[in-house]
């Protein structure tokens, strides 16, 4: 018999919480759509709203879209540099392309996330990054989160990204570093 999430019917991958909606998957907890929503304590004078965290696979799809956009931009600039310089391709061109790609990556995620909490991929999939208190994160915290991506890669194991699969708050390492979470809009 195959088990699924009692809220969204997503398949059970053996994690304690649903990878899609973060509802508890096992145990004696009574889960309903109303109880699966996360209630944050309100700030003084703040209007409260229900927050539903984005699941791992939705976040992964948004990142894949962003990666595709960045790859196309980096390839265009790399080709333009290589053909514009007139030199034979070599390690220098590779280093310049890698350096440009890294700067483009940091700028893209910092500017888009700092401005409205959404990159192009997150906009398409209806999710956004916010502070744990529900406020926008600004450019400083967005930069810290962008740099945290390099920590999340962790020697090409991507363990920091996968961490969201079993974390109760669905946070990756870069979210924990910057004090952010990804929620459905």
C-alpha cells in the first residue's frame, strides 16, 4: 500500500514531513488543511496571515529555471568575449568566463531576491523568499543568501540544498545563514 500526504496527496518519500506542503507524514498528529499552515507570531502592529512554506521540488524547479536563464546569459557573454578578443581559446578564457558567471550569479540572485523576494523562476512558480518574521529581506541579506549558495554546494555534494528535504522549516543552508524562508505566494 502506497502512502501519501493527507493534505496534498503528494507521494511519501519516507521523510517526516511532506516534501510538497510540509505537513507531518507520520505519527499521531491529526493533520487537516487548517492545522498544516504555519502560524508565525505577529509583530507589534502587524496584520497576521497564514504562511505556507514552499516544498523542495517547487524550489528546485524554480532554481532550474533561474540556472537556465543564467547559463544562456553567461554563454552569450562568454562567446562574445572569446570572438571579440581574437585570441585562441584557452585557460584564460575559461577563467574569465567562470569569473563572469560567478559575478552574474551573485548579482542576479542578490538583485532579484533583494528587491521583491523573487527571481524569475520563483515568479513563475509562485514562491518568494522572505525573512522569518515575514518581511522582505533587502539587498544585504539577499547578498548573504546568494553567497550561502556556495556553502550549500559543499564540495559538489549539494548537501546544503538537500537539507530542505528533512528540515522542519524546509530551510536549506543558505536560508539558515541568511535567516530566510521560501513561501508560497
